[in-house]
C-alpha cells in the first residue's frame, strides 16, 4: 500500500532537520556505540528531525552494509521522538534499492535519494532512477535530494513535478546555491515538504514561507541553528541574527564534515574522525580561536548548557 502525500507526516512538518554526522572509531571503522549519545545531543539542541546517511553523514565513503547499520542505529536511538529520514542514494540503483528496503525494515520515517552522480544522466534516466526508488518502498515517504553541484546532474523543477504522480513522493531537499533555484518549488503543493539545504539562504527561505531546512551545520550546532530558524520563521530576524548565521556557516566551513566533527569534539561530543577530508591540518584555524568563537555563539543564543565546550 502506498502512503498518501496528503496524509504523511511531511505534509505538515516544520523545523530544522539535522543532517547528522556518522560516528567512526579512530581506526576509521563504523562506531554505532556513540550514536545514542549523539542523538540526545541533537534532540536537546532543538532539532525537529534527523537526516542520516547523507552528505554530512559521509555516505560516499561508506559500504552499503555500514550505511544500513548506521541508519538502523539512528532510528533505534531516536525511538520515534522525531522523524528520521534515511538517505539511500547510490550511483548503483541495485544498491540504492537494498538501502531503501533496509531503511523501511528499520522503521525509517522517510527515505531520500540524491540523483545518480558522477556520470551525467539524461532526464529520462534520472526520472526512471527516482521512480524506481520511490516504488521500491511505496509505504514510506520519499524525498528527492537535489544537489546538482555534487551530483553533476541538474534537475529542472518540471522533472520533479512529473514525479508527483508517484503517491509517496512527499518532498524535496534543495542543496542549491541560489534563491532562484529554490523559488520555483515553493507553492507547488500545500502538502509538499520543500526543505532548503543551504543554511546561507535560511532567512530568505523562512521569510518566503519555507517551513523546513536540512542543515549540515546543525550536526554540530543544532541549538544555534534551531534558534535562528525559529526566529526567522517568526519574522523577528535582525541584522545581528543574520551575522550569527554567517558565523555559523563560517565556523562549519559551509558544512564540511571534517570541520563539523572538529566542532563537535570541541563541544565535548566526540564522534571520531572524518573519512572525507576537505581541508589539510595545516589549513585549520587556531583551535583556541575556534573554541572562543563557538563559545560566543552558544552564549549569545542561550545554548551553552546544551553543549558544554570540552575543558
């Protein structure tokens, strides 16, 4: 039985969806033991849902069985308190289907999938790929993850509109660089979850009625991101709030996972090293300066008690 878009939780959801990091041991192997504590950190920070196994979760550097195991551990740790969206995208449709089926069995509240990546795909190939995944678990809400800069495949809004004839296609995550790439999706359907994936556009998105963001920066600063989004949603954002948003994005190097894990360690929530490296150790900002900047942000938003800096 297919889930109905109008009746799914996505139809009325609003808030910050934290793009969770994946914990690893020092030797680089998957560490599910630290997932429960990390989940509590995110929920105490005020996020309204989690996306696991996405770009911030380093899915490109993980085996299929590792991704399935991590997703199951996150779902179990959340235990129904907020929705958990499991990213199942893979360049190989067979593996993506296996991940989708595993996520459904684990009790995921939705699945999401990026387009085929690396190789340029035709609109017909992209349409067929996304439909096949949506149909593989019709009982689970499906979200299309649009990240053209990373996937090398740009999807026009018209292709997504065509997908809406699949009953369980319930939303889209837009990790795009400009407002012009988001605006066409707003207002497509009242029961459609349109989530911005670019924190830098958060204030403008909220002002236009956007009700959800998927934030990589919330992986390390859930409290600050959640506070800012609520402020912008209420229409109460000030230039100081915009400045705070810029500082969050800057501290996280626009969502670089190795940087976010460094910030988590500074906050006393060590989830291990990153498999994906986006900068060299010689390029790191002085750790004492980073800790001071993070502490100021936390204090400004009343969030210090939610994530004490490591002493």
